[in-house]
C-alpha cells in the first residue's frame, strides 16, 4: 500500500485510517463497557489484580493476540502481542488495573485497562486489514498506585524494542483531553534502632529510637522553609504497638516522600532529606537503615507525539467542542519511568458527566469511573493514541523525527545522567509484591549504618 493512501500530504495519517480506528472501536464498545464495569465492581489492590488479570487476558486473547499471563515474574502482569508480517516497527500500550484501598476505582484504572485494550486492538486490526507490517504490544501493568509495577517491568525488559509507548488516564470534568506535566516522586523509609530501658529507673541505659524519629521529623520541617514552593516533602512517624510511656523505645520508623517537578530537582532534594535522616541517628546514637520504597520519574511527554495527538483530536472531534489543554500536576505515575527510556505519551481524558471538583482519589470520582459516558471517553482517547501509534508504524520518516526529538529532549534535562545519579543515592532492589506498602525485595541492598557510640 502506497504512502499516499496512508498519509496526508500535510502530515499525519489519512483520514480514512482514523475513521477505521473509530469504527473498530465502536464495534468493541459494548464488550469494553462490560469489561470495565466488571473490573470496577471487583476492585483489587496493588499486586492483587487477579480478577482483572483474568478478565483482561481472556478478552484480549479472543481478539487474536498472543497472550503471556503472569509475565515477567509478576502474578498479575501480562503481555499481549499482535504481529503482522515480520520485522516491522514495534509500539506499545499499557493497561493498568489496580484500585485504591477503601475507595475502589477512584483513579479509574478500570478505564485505563479498557483504553489500553481498545488502542491495541484497533491498531492491530488496522495493520491486519491493510497488510502493514508491525507489532503491537499491550502490557498489563499492576501496582501503579503502590509499587511501581511499570518500573519493575522496565527493569525486566518489558519495554525493550518499542519505538514508542502510550497510555491514557481519566481526569476531571469536561469534554476533551489534556497533556500534563507530572511530578517526580521518591519515597523512602528509615528504621531507627536503639536500646530499650526503664524510663524512670535507668534512662541512661536507653538509646531512644523515638527521639531519632522526632529529630528527623523536625530536621525535615526546618528544611522545608528553604525549598521552593513547587517542592513537596512529607513524612510520618510509625512506631510499635509495644510502645509505652515508661519504656524507652528501641525501634521507630519514618516514611518520607519527596515530590518535585523534575527528577533533576528531586535528586538535590533527596540528598538533603537523607542528611536530615542521618543527622538524627548521629545525634541520638541510634543505628539506622534507609531504603528506597518507590521512585516515579516525572512524565516527559514526547513533544512530537504530543503535537500529533493534539492534531488528531482537534481535526477529528474539534467541531464537537473537543479541546486539548495543557496543565501541570503534582500527581505522579510510574509511566514517567518509561518516558525516560523511550518516547512516550500519557494524555488524560475528561469525564463528561462528572461534577466540577470531582478529582481522582476521591469517593465521588469513583462513582463516575464506571459510567457509560466515562467508558465512551476512554475509548475516544484510545482511538487518539492508537492513531499516534499507527503513524509511528506507517510514517517511518516521522518515527525517526520523533526519536531524534526525544533524544534532544532527554539531553536538555540530563535525563540518563539524572536517572543514574538518583538511583545511586539510596541503593534499591527489584520491585516485588512481597514487600510492604510500596516496592522492593530480592537481594537486600538496604543501606545499613551504625552511629551507636
């Protein structure tokens, strides 16, 4: 098939291809609504998405994809592949599945699940019908909310070979989409170990781990006044059920989150926070162990993918009032890690029937994510990212331009150097569902130090 049949002379896919993506998506709509509703009504926490895993893999397998269940060493991860021809370009999509504790699908991952499926299936069917060589990979990615499943999958090679990768996420009220900057987010925990003693009889024999946690908390509180307004550092002290007033605490924990607009800014802030934690141990004589619980890089929206996504939305639905805005957000996603690895795009789509002020991670938002209109908005956004992905396959000159632009984008922010530096600040280890609230187990590379004098 000639380029003139696939591409507009002004750049971009021929309108007939976008119309085909739309019509395929429409034919899938009823089944996708049932799928997202089933997931919505069976909310599962990070690394526990067993119902969603089965529902999604059963559905995508019936669409002709080759499915690998329990992929990359994670019970609830999966990979679906559809290839036309041999040796064609490779693009990727993502389906998230996990819910939030107590409020279910208040972040709309049930919609992200079916949007990834819709994008992958419509793209694959177009390639098949037009006999265009290419490979579509859809990853089922667990534990975005707590655990960083995509970071785990990235380390295991799940994104290797992709020329670009896409996903889409529900947002607030309206009719349209937004391309948002998303913050870099790092989480740490520190365990202080001292020595217990009777607080009344022999306090001098004790080494107070609670004092260490309080000192660290105070150090961080003092640090905040010297941070820019766009930087966030938040922490909480955790203790033991065995704490009692007349016994000096022998153990305490502090969890700390650092959130900044970019990874480069986060790197410098983490270094200062770690000094706060270490100083508290030094002052109290406690031993300390620090480990990184999570690291979500800021979302680097690939500029040329962003521009073409906007063009597709505007030309296809602009006459109906569909808009594509720009925004910045303190929210974070593990898809940011992918955006430092290859060209990536992560738009948000509005939920038309939600109310103003209904934001993700709220009870009210959960009530909208299972609606018919929300499903329609997800599928519409899926068509848009499918169009961008399809162009990556059929327009090879543009695909090279996308890659070159992304390389320059990474160079401008010292991307690879920053990733290396920030990961070395606190040694981490492979992500796993077996660990506590966030990530990480495997060979234990936790930083352990003693300041016991």
